[in-house]
């Protein structure tokens, strides 16, 4: 005999081995596809969290650069109130302009990096007065409630905080009225 024979324990008969049935193969494939979908969902969430961490790091870097800008210029050079920094509508000569001093150029570069990490528009809102500034960036994380939007806010007082709005509304954490500009 050319095939391998096995001895069945109960009956002591020699039988030829059988392969997997179609049902067994389909069950294994279903389990593998279920596990792979769970892993891919986790990877997607991890990517968004990594982007949000990069946004927060850039925002903290902006706060440091703004402090350097203030110590060099003795003010934050008022802009046109609040602007969407990612739209290119920033006044030349402000702390958010790429045509200003080196610290302002580095702030503009950080805003560009933040904008590249966010798919929604507006993604970065800036405001500055003579003595205060605030920068708010949209995050990729999902908040609570219907259609939530997450925002990360930094200001000249050293405040850093995350807040949420319903839908695509503007962040509620900012004093938009006048100086002092701050995360509220």
C-alpha cells in the first residue's frame, strides 16, 4: 500500500487519512478575515492618534516660538483679528506670516505642518493682539455627541486644552471678541 494508514483507537481498524472539509476551510477563512478587520481598524485609529499627537506637539512648538517672537518684538503684532491661518490670508508682518522674522517664519512652517495632518477645513485659526495670542487647530480624533469636531487650543497664558463642537462649527474655547485672546 502506498498511502499512510492510521490505526483508529476504538475499533482498531486501519483507515486512510482525510483532508479538511470545505466547511472547516470556510470557517478558518472567516475567522482570519474577522481578525484582520479588527487589526486594520486598530491601525486606522492609531494613525489618527499619531497625527493628533504631532498636531499637539507642533502647537506647543508654536507657543514656544511665539514667546521668542514676543521677547524679540515686545508684542505679538496685531493681525486682522482672527484668521484661518491655513488659508494664506495672514497679514504680512504678523507673527503668523512666513514673510516676517525668523521666529514668525518658523511659526508659519509649523502651521503648514499642522495643516498637512488635517483633512478638514478650516484647520487652524489664529488670533493675536499686542499682548496676547491664541491658535486653535482641528484634531482628527472623534469627540462625543452627534458629528463632533475636536479642537486643540493654545494661548499666550500657557493654556493648552482640547474641546469639542457639534458638526463643523468653530471652536467654543476661544474668546473671539477682543483682547485678551485666550482659550476659555
